[in-house]
């Protein structure tokens, strides 16, 4: 088992695949987000490792799934089949 271990099942090369609709968050996107935030905090010399970016992608993916589940319940409770912005925002507040 290499250093990526169980993460290897979730990622294929540099793209993190979400199961159902094949949506993806690229490692490059995660690196960009992390670098931008580091720059804002005046850590402009910070480097982001690939493993860190992969971990961030996993966290973002899991967070998005959890928010979506809650938002879907809220939409259903409201008698709708469509998740609206208000459902997502309320789901985030429930975290």
C-alpha cells in the first residue's frame, strides 16, 4: 500500500470523481483554493502538497454530500422536488 492508502479508491490520477453524476473536483482546483486562502492570510510563500489537496477534495466532497442530503430533506418537507438556494443555506446553518 502506498502513501495514499485508502484514498486511492476515491481518486483516479488528478481528478476526484463523485459517484452518481461524474461531477468532479480537480486536485488543481483544491490547490488553487488553498493557495488563495494562504495568500489572504499573508502566507504567500506557502506550498500545497498533492496529498493535502487530495484530502481537501475528500473533505469538500463529503461536506457537499451531507449538505445536499439535508437540503433534499428540507425541499421534500416543503413539498418540492427541487432543491433551492434557501434549502442549501438552511442546511449549512444546521451544521
